[in-house]
C-alpha cells in the first residue's frame, strides 16, 4: 500500500525544523548507503550523529505519535530515527530497493524495514523534478507532496528519486518495523479500520455493528501481530 498522510507537520513546524537543519553540516549521501545504492545516488545528507538532525528527528517522532493515519497505516513497532536528505540541481537517486535491515552506525538501534517513509520538507513549487517514483503491482506512482506531508510505501518496492532540474528538495526519510509484517494484511487492517471509523461517525461509536466490526478487527490483529 502506498499511503499519503497530509499535515504530519504543520507549516510552522516545517519552518522551524528547516531553520535548524539548513544551517547544519551536510555531507555526501553516499557516506550513509550500502555500495549497491551508492552507484545510483547523488544527494547530500545530514550525518546520523548530527545534533541538528537528531533534534529534528525527535520532533518528527513526536509528530508521528500524534498522527492517527500514520499509526493506522503503519501499525508501527519501531521507527528508525529520521534522517535527512537534500537534492540540489543535478541530484537524483536511481532505481533501488531499501535494505531489509537498518542499523544505526553506533549499533544502538536496528530494525527490519517493512515500510519506507518520506516526509517532504520543501514545497513542490520550490523545485522541478525530484518526484519519488514508487513501483507496485498497479504501475509506477509519482509522489510529490507539500511540505509537512508524508508518504509511506513498502520498503520492498522498487523506487527512485527523479533528477532535480531547478531548486532543491529537502526531506526526511526513515523506516518502520511494523507490528504486522505482511503488506497485504496491513492494508486489509487499514481499510477495515477506516471503514469502521466512517461507520462509527454515521451511526455512533456504541452501535452494535461498530462494536462487532471492531471486535473482528482486533481478532485479525491478534492473529497477525508480532510484538
Ligand atoms: Ni530508498
């Protein structure tokens, strides 16, 4: 499932975060990737131990906890501390898949990457190109969202970032280990959750059908959950 989640950060939060990270020291993005993806990658990143990056990453993790659509769609068990990239003119990232295991350099954190996330920190009108292209069973999807919006997609998807022809694209990116490993199961649970919430708004949270469907949702979750 490819899921766009608008407004994870509001515009004020984006501006404050950009202030902090724009002034930090950026390095060649290949310092952070495995050699397979290094072949195709041209961008800048904040080092994992960047104080500005750690601080900004903490703000993003807090915001994710307050984003119900993120929680419903990702069913997160562990979220990798957010990293930051900057694509300027001529930068891009060729077709690749993300590594199954993500380990922080200091060794203190490791997760299985079930989902990849990109949180856009530039407005789409500030750059040309830079679309995140994600392939799934239904074709190739071009994703270019507003500053503060997030996209979630299976980490197993083939994806790339189109070359930038004007301006710069700043984003945060990270991975999620989900409580439900299988994308099809996670998608089914998400669709069911959304349908129950819509029904609850129409007939009330305490309605017998809502209670019954909520029970069915949790029974499925109980079968599939890994914690
Ligand atoms: Ni990637």
